[in-house]
C-alpha cells in the first residue's frame, strides 16, 4: 500500500491520543500516546508517524477531539 493512499485518524482525549492509519484494507497500526509527553497535537502526530516508519507525509487526516 502506498503512503499516499493512507489517512491518519486520531481520537484525542485529555489523557491519551489514539492514532491509527486507514488504507484500502481498513485501519491498522493502532497506538496510544500519552498527551502529556507531547507539547502539541502536531508533535504527537509526528511521533506516531515516525514510529510507523513512514518516509513521506500522509496527505489526509481526521481527528476527533474531546472538549
């Protein structure tokens, strides 16, 4: 699956940020990051994507954020 076809999804809560990737075969690569470990949502998302070993930017994303 090419990186260009992937979508980053996330559920951002007060304590944890849950990330996954969605491709043509569904969601995969689920991970939970502790929000306090990252100064921003961008930093948490970047850490997740780096941990997945992606070499190019994911072009689409959808985030659910608790308020």
